[in-house]
C-alpha cells in the first residue's frame, strides 16, 4: 500500500473516531478508586462511555449478545447496547488485578416515546419504565380514552410487550335512567243488519231463515214476534207479516273506544366498563317436552328488563351499550300444548343499541308509530244495492288501532353518598297503632323516621318525582 493510501485511510479512521466519540459521550460513567459510581444503563442501539481514573490492560463483557465494547484509550471504553438484558463488564489492571465489575443494563430506548407521549397527552401523569424487553406504564389518567391512546402509542415501540399499571381518575360510575312511554288507542264501530223470513208451519218448504249479520237467530225471533238478545251496544228490531209469511229486520250498532297508557322508569347504576342487569316482573312457566317423552318446565322472564354497559370515554362523555325491554303476558292469544295445557303469548317492546352522550343529556333511542286500519262490508245480494233501503240489508265494520312508543335514556355520573342521607319509599309510612286502626280506620300512621332519613322523608315531593303514597 502506498503512503498516500495509508495516510488517507488513517485520516478516515480518525474522522470516524472523532465523529463517534461526541455522540457516545452524551452519557458517561465514572470509575473512581476502583468502584463504579452507579450501574451502567445503556439504551438499546445507543452507546455510552465508561471512564476510569486508572489505566486498564484488559476488559471483557460477560454476554456479547447484550452489549458490545471497544476501547477508546487506556482509560475509556465505548459500550454499545445490542439487546435488552443485564450483563457484567470487567476491567483488569496491567498487573492483572481486578479494577472493578460494572453492571450493564440494556433496555429499550424510551426517550423518544416519552417525548411523543408528552406531545400527544400533555398534562397527564403517566410514568414510563422499562422491564426487560417491555414498557411499563403507571400513573393516573383523566379518562379511558386517554388510557387507550397511551397504550396504543406504547404498542408502537414495544409490540405485545406493554404492561398497563395505569388507573383512571374521576367519577367512573354511571347511573342510567330509562323511560318507556307507550300510548295505545283503539276505536271500533260496527253497524249490522239481519233479515229473517219464516212461516208458521215448519213442515212447509217455504220456511226460510236468512240474514246478513251474525245475529240471524235474533232476526228470526223478531219475525216470529219474540224478543232478541244482542252482544252489541244497541239493537232495534222490526217485524211484520205478509199473509202467512213473517218478516223480521234487526239492526245492531256498536261503538267502542279504548286508551291504554304504559309508563315505566327503571334506574340502574354500574361501574364504567362493567355490565349491569335489572328485571322487575316475573317468570312465566312453559312446559318443554324432551326427547325421552318427559316434560320439564322452563321459565321465561317478563316485565321491565334493562341491561347496559357504560364506558366513561373522556371527561363526562359516556358510551352506552344498552338493551332495554318491556314485556307482558297477552291473554288474548293462547295456544294449547298437549292435553289440558294452555299457554299465553307475550307482548314485548325491545331495543338494543349503542350511543354516546354527555352527563345529563338525553337520547330517544327508539320510537314506534303504528296505525292499523280494518274495515269490512257485507250485504244481501241485490237487496243491499237498493238505494236508501239497501242500508237495511248491509253490515259495516270499522276498526282502528294506534300505538305510539318512545324510549328515552339519560345517563348521569354519580358518586356514593352517606347511607343516612338516602330516603326510602317506606320512610313516609309507618304501621298504625291499634287505636288508629280500629277507632279511626287509618291504615297508616302519620310521621316519619328520626334522624337524617326522617328529615329527607318529611320533604314535600308533590311533583313527578320522589315516593309519595296517598
């Protein structure tokens, strides 16, 4: 090799050395009087410099797979972290004596992760540590959403090696108020006519009994001069005779209106992220036949049902996965099973959804507007087509059912309170004394409990809230 090439290679080596040393000297460990000032912490893929106050002749690393070493001078060592773990660096003096053993801990480089964490989640009290080849997060965050963001960011630096020791501060208990409101309206109008024709002698073939309505026997009874009975609201019968033939006309009318109001307001409290269930009603027995010809009984719940899972996302924002239902036994629809077993059907209004809202806000999560209309018209052929008088030979039926249903939910962030500050429905009612019951006919005694409960119970809840029994 020529002197020119040798000089160029030497200058290149010096420049590379001078470039590497300043970056390595960002962190330096001192060895004074044969002892290290502390353990040597080396971030993975980064380097530190170990400086000794006395020259060394030999050095070794216990596990070269964890850290790599090289000498910069007889008093300086360049240590490069290669893989997470712990190993030992040994320094020997020129006379072969041991200078010191340095514990070398190589861990993930979390400096950049800490910077990104402060940029994305400023003001959050999150502590970051390393554990072997993973990251440990601890501290208290203000919401579940920010906890998820911190875990997601940590997963970018240590996939599947993140330990979560963080906790969520603030109120994490949610009370859900659900209101079921349903109105059912029904209108039925019916006008029917029946015509009966008969002869005095039942042996004659002329004996005819015919009608357009369902009350044919009533029309024949009117034709024969007798009375009639009707299942409708009102009836009017006219009978006349033409020779030996008797005629009877029966008019029946019905108008029926109905209104049903259903309202239920279940309330339920649960911890954020935990499912809560509520049922106020009962269970209906249903026989089930098995494959071995035996019959067992299964119970189907009915009433007001509520199941929801709240999640406090950020501050007062609440995510709700909810399933709410109101069911009742329908005695108008029945089915027979086996011998002597009659089962009723069920009316059920149910909704299942996921919504997000703030504390105290309300959402109408379900609504129904149903309008059923039915009409029918029956008549005696030809006679029902006669103008004006044809109305006596026609029957009309009109029925309309309307249903309006709405389900409204309102979540609240709640905290527990002292038990003596809570009032119960029974706090306003006390059992009567014998004198109050027998002499004055009172079924409840006046007055309330003592203490804080009594003070709350004595308050006037005359509005649409509280528990008032009159």
